[in-house]
C-alpha cells in the first residue's frame, strides 16, 4: 500500500517536464511580444509595408524566407522551430522595400495551454499589409490545411488582409513556375520551389505589383463627436475639401494612400464603408484645401 509502480513515476516525470517546457515557451513568447510591439511602432513611423509569411507547419516557410532574404533562418522539420516572427528588410524588383515576417507554423489540435500564447505570436499577421499563404503543393491534405490556416486567420481578425497563395515544392511534382489570376486579372497564386529557387522572381514581381502604392478617394461623413478623426485627417494632409453637415458634423472629401487609409481605419476602429465614392452634400463648404 502506498507504493507506486515505475509507470506511474514515469508519468509524473513526463508531466513535470512538459510543464517546464510550457513555462519556458511562455517566457520566450512574452519576450517576443515586447520586441514585436517596439518593432511595429518603428515600421509604422517609417511607412514600410509588412508582408507576413504564414502556412501550416512544414510547408517550407523558413526555407522560402531564407531564399528571399538570404537570412539563414533556422530550418527544422518540427513544430515551433520558429517562435519569434523573424523580420527582415526585403528590396523588391521595383526598388521599394518591405519587411518580410516569418511566423510560427500553424498546427492542428494545439494543446490548450499554449493556445493563447500561440495566437500572440501571430498578431503580427493581423497588422500586415499582405499575407503570403504558403501551401505544400505536394501534400495530399493541402486543402484541409488551407482551411485550417484560414480559420486561424479569421480568429486573429486577419481575414481582410490581402492574401497571395504560394504553392511550394513544385520540384516534387515536376511542375514549372506559374501564376494564376483571379477574375479581375490580379495575381491570386504563385507556384514555385523554395529549394531550387524556381519561381521566386515571379513571386517578387507579384508582391511588388500587389503593394504598388494605391490611393483611395472619396467622401467621409463624420459625426460631431468625431473631432479627433477629423483632426488626424487634416494633419495627414488627406483632406481635399470639407463641408458642414446638417447635424453639426463634417463631410470630408479625402485622398490618401490605401495602406495609410487602412491603418487609419484600424487605429480608429472604423469600418471601410465610412468612405463613399463621391459627395452629394448640399451644405455650404466651410473649408477648402
């Protein structure tokens, strides 16, 4: 009575080791969060677009990251090989710079003790200007993986971030690099091999095209209590014309960079439908710039 067999003792030892590993991971993730917050602030000030590389574990993200940036990122065929979303500056063919971020690989049935911490490492994705969704083209379960990754992106609030699908490992399928477009003629997917480098120039051109500076132009109606948003728009030089509305608010005709506009909406918790294509106000114009 009171004696425990070797199996029970081993189970307790395993539990203790797992608990220690979880605490170590949480500690490392806390450090990652602090560094990431500081880096994000610096990038916003510099107005450098961010491209987030996401994908199911073992899709080849770190290999592609290496090929694009020559950064020599740690590559290993296991979960959590990349905990810190490594960031590197990348110069595109058109001469513009972007920040490319590698993230932890997505997995199924993550232990519930790590779910919150796992999501915290992916917050960088929600703030990205473009997502590269890397897919193992040779994986028979790739569509299931795609759905799982997109489900996590929705949970993170990143489902509206523009996305390009990157089908990797075409060298295993004996296929050549190619580009597929959507109905509007914009690049939807790139097929390449991160190992051989085939298709990487095509991917870089596609990234440059998707991030080419675009502007939004329209009319925004602000309520009387939204003076802060009005001031921010004037400070940014986005206001072309202002009219007083009948309810004491303002109707602003604005023009600004698309990325800057999306950041403004996110920062001020506004919906994209606040911007109308044109103004039809009959109020007297009080300010014109």
